[in-house]
């Protein structure tokens, strides 16, 4: 587990820094989490090794009909279900039932009648059923029809749907080799934050507690319930050092004022700062650090829109790498109006679509979520801005 | 809560029966589950009433910079943070801090210096800062900038993303009126089913336990852990009558043989059969019933592919209606080869794409999941079949 500070050029002003940084993050964490997980925990995860049939599927020949298994010519002496058959013998069978040794074919229930003869039960064809019925093999599902033992049925790298997991079960697996969802700890700061009711002057409502767990889960992480911290150096350091999560996401405290404790707490915990800030707006104060032992810390700004843009910039590729998923690909849309340049920084702007293309949405200040909630998506505007009609990148949203 | 048997024409042979049945199901359950849920439980749910701002957002004017609030002309007498200001007074403020009464503008920290004068602290402009700095209103974020009190910020009918839930929090909500995910009980039958290891001859591995909860959740339900039943009339009746779920999904036992107990158990429980079977393949023995009091029972066949096709046919529209979502829309694809007709029945066929369009996938027997796992999707072939090049409907998969 190692991510190198030199991988990241996000404090550069180069145009490609933002995209290149995402790619470096995804590559830097690729494959850290491969291990075995029980089937019911594998849905949505990426398979680390192929699934091969551990036995022929189905592993025994079975009847496709309710009726009788039989061998030889009419009349057939009726044996108990499951008996091995000799010539002119038959036995009852239900759909899906095992085909006993010696069976030639299955006679469906509507085609036979059972009679008493010499104190024994005999099976005969029902009146009108032709003498060639059943031909050899009729209504027998052979073993190995779905897969031969050893067949690769799902290739490595597949993101597992319920259909894949069902196939793994019938192929004899109880667990699968997958890239597991990493545990993600959530530490929320801000003495001014309240979690319910109408806030008093100077207070703001928490937007992270009800939303970050679901966003982290959508990006591939396994979030713990959010933990709230006072704006205090010692409490911040203890929470970071004490967390057992592979990835810690914090909100707030990323600035450099006396009320901001994240950077000093990281330093005290012996963390290396991999990304001290990102040349983007909003979200510039975001940071990425690595604790001794390899655990990662994503520091998000306290403003909700800034935090979301930073999480999608830093967290989405990191978690894609950790979970073996392809990195969320950028889309594209035509700019419907001019987007102003911003020296040295990418701008991430929630947009609406008008007749010409993407135009900035309203209500997109870094503390505002209203614009993002109503937006068609988020455009990534490079430092030189964009002209009307120019194709600009769009950021994939995890919902 | 009422669904009428007459709404369903799925035992008709008419071509439109399959699609019309889906629409009737979604319409029949629409809006049953509207109620209030805490914010963190609302993600992915559909809003039943609009979200309106309960207060101006932000609800107080705040500083956009670290520095000083001030009024009147230089020099400014320095007051404690938060003091109401008279002419030629100033007070320290941090970003996001409350703007006190009397404030005219904010002077950013780099633009001011504090000196001692007559035993008091005085604020002055730093050398080189022009005398017109700060103009009135500078660096003040006004109240109501994101929304005025009473503004509709999210319309009814919206499926809630984390951005909407964040907006609801800042608008003063602790809970929201939504169509809640209905509780779905899962009852799995089959004495021949084993849940782990390599199955013995006559045994089959369970494919439902590890997959149905996730599929039901993706369709909008809130699944309970699967409950396993013996192939026994009394146990089946007790489990159905005893379930507290709004929707019960069963697997297996939908046939009419002596080993199948679902239909007799439903009759004993006083259920009305709304859909006794569906003219489709695979999945024909599936049923829909309603218990006294309105609870619904979806009976799926025991074969995995048949069960999945029946769940997507019956369960997807029912859960869409219950959760206020738009019904999953059918897609379309060109047939890449001839699909044979099947008198009176729709066929649901996992397909692969070749150069010409959709062709049937391999391994698509009703007991097989391998074909579906590898398929590009599922085509819905009408009773008259489809010619090469003809546009055929595709069934949306929930993963």
C-alpha cells in the first residue's frame, strides 16, 4: 500500500493537472483490497479471479417433466422412485428429479396409465399415444448442459450482478475473490453545525450526516456512521489516529486559520501530505494525506458544494482504484454560453441545459446545494474558459 | 389499498397483454406508501410533496472573508467580536461569521492593521490600501441569497439525490414526505435446495438467498432476510399469514403437483388470486395474489431464470407504483436473427449482440443463469415472433 506524493501534480497550473490527478489516484490505489467475500456480500463488487465451474452444471441428469423414467419395451414393471432400471422397467419421477441408472427416456404423466397385473403395478402408454413415444433421451436434461466442470463462466474484472452471483452458487462457490469495499470513516467538524430544527443566527444545518454515507457507498466505500468532532486540535488528532478505517473522510477545518485543526492534527499523527490543495474552484482547500501504515485521509472543505466537488475529484478515483472498478469516465456537453477563464484553476460548475447547450445553473455558491440539486450535471471548465459551442467535459455524478 | 383482478388480462392471448399487465400493476399500486421519513432514510425515494424553504437561506448575513466588520470612517475603534457597531467602530470576524447590526462592509485581514492608541485598539487600513476600500456591502453574503422563505426548492415527484436531501436540511427539514420503500418478505421453498458447498445428486444450490434481497432493494423494496420453508402446506400457510411485510415474494411451489403448496396455502389464507399465471416463457407459472387487508403475494417459479423474468414482470411495476417511481421503461433493439413465434405467449430471451443486432444468448434454459449473466440484456418477443432487422422491446434490468 503506497501512494507517492510525486504522483500528484494538482498544485501545478498546467491545464491537464485536474484530469491527470484523477487518473494518478485511481492507478495509485488499484488492487489494494483483493480478498475473499461470502456470496451475498459480493454484489456490485469486481471479481479479482475468474469463476470456473467446480462441477458439471447441472451435476446430474434430471427429468424435464412429471412422469416416469423407463427402459426397454412396454409393458413396464413399476419400481419405486429412484430405482436403477433394467429392460421393461419404469419408476415415477417429478420435474427436476434425478434420472436413475439404466434410464432411456421419460414418459410424461399424460402419456401413461398404471394398471394392476399379476399382483404388480404395470405402466402402459395411454390410449392414442404413438408407439415411438418416448424416443431415447426424451425429457432428460443431461448433466453438464449449462457448463462443463472447469469452464470459465465469469471472467476476472467483471462487476458482479445478481445473475453472476447466482451462477457462482450453482458452480459450487460459497465465497468469491473480489476487491472488497474499503471501510470509510466519516469525521465531521464545525462547532457552528446543528443537526436538526431551524438554526439560530450563526448556526448552520448539517448537510453531510444524512448524505455522505450514501455517497461514499455509491462510490464503492463501506461507510461507518458519521462521527462528529468539536473544532479542537486534540480531538481531531485522536479521532484520526484512533480510526480503524482504510480511508478517512473529514469535513471542515481544511483552512489555515486558528479555528482549523486538520492540517496540524495530520502533522502530529505523522501523516504525509500527498495533495495539499487542488487548483480547482470550488473545493480548492481539499487535501489528501497518508497516515503511517498506509491509511488515507481525504480532507473536504466545510462548504457543502465545495466538499462535494472535492469528494468527486479525490474520493471517486481513489475508491474506484481500491474496488477494482473502471474510473468514472468524464462525459461531454457543448457549452451553451461563454464560461470565463480562471487563471491556473479548473472550475466545476453545476449546469442547466438551454437550447444551445450547458449554461451555469443558478445558486451555485460554494456553500449552496440548491443549484447542484436542480442541475443537469457538472461541467469541468479548464483554466482558459470555454467558448459557446465548445465541447466541455462533464463530471459523472454518483446518483 | 385495492388491486382488482379485472385490471389484469395476462391470461389473455392478446399481443399487448404482457405490456398492458405491467402498466396496470404500476397504476394499481400508485401512491399507497406516502408518509414522512427522516432525512437520512429519504435518499433514492420519491418526494410526495414539494420542499419549500422554511426560512431564508442563508438565514443570516455572514462574512465571506476573515477580517473585520466596520462602519463609518478610519480609524475604527476595535470592539469585541459580535458587537453592534456605531460609526468608526470595527470588530473581528471570520469567514462565515455573523454580520453584526450596524455593519457597512468587511475589510479583509490583509488590508488592515491594528494599533494601540490612547490605551485602546484601533484598526487602520494597511499601507497602500486605497481609501475607497471596502465599499459598502463588500464581502457580505446577504441573507436569502440561496432561497427566500417559502420558495419551492424541490418539486414533488422528484427522486431524491444527496443534493436534494442536503437542500432539505438547509431549508429546515428534519424529515420529508416521501413514498416509503415497502417492506418485502422473502419466503424460499424447495426441500432439494442446499445453501453451500458442492450439492449431492438430486440437490441444487440456492441462487435466491444471496441475490433476491439486492434485487428487491434495487426495484424499490425494503427486503427482510430470506426465510426458508420446507415443502409443506401448513408451514407455507403459516409463513404467509404470519408475515408482516406489505409484499411477500415466494420462490418455488407455484405448480399444480402434490409437491406444490403455494396455491392451496394462499386459498387457505383467504387470498384473492389477481394473476393466476402469465402467458410468457419462461416464468409462466408465476402468480400474484392479494391477502385480506391488502398485502400482496408475488409467487415466483423455482427455476432461477424463470423466477427472475417473472420478478421483473410482476415485481418491478408493483414496486414502481408503491414507491412513486416511473415504471421502468422498455428499451428497444433490432433483432439480429429470426425469433420464432410462440402461440399466445411472450418470450423473454437473454440476448447477445452480433453485427446485425440481438441474437439469443447461449445457456438460457429456465433453470440456467449463465446466459443472463453474460447477456447484453433481455428481449421481449411477442407471440408472432420477430424478423431479422425488426425492432423488438428490451426489458430494463435493475443492475
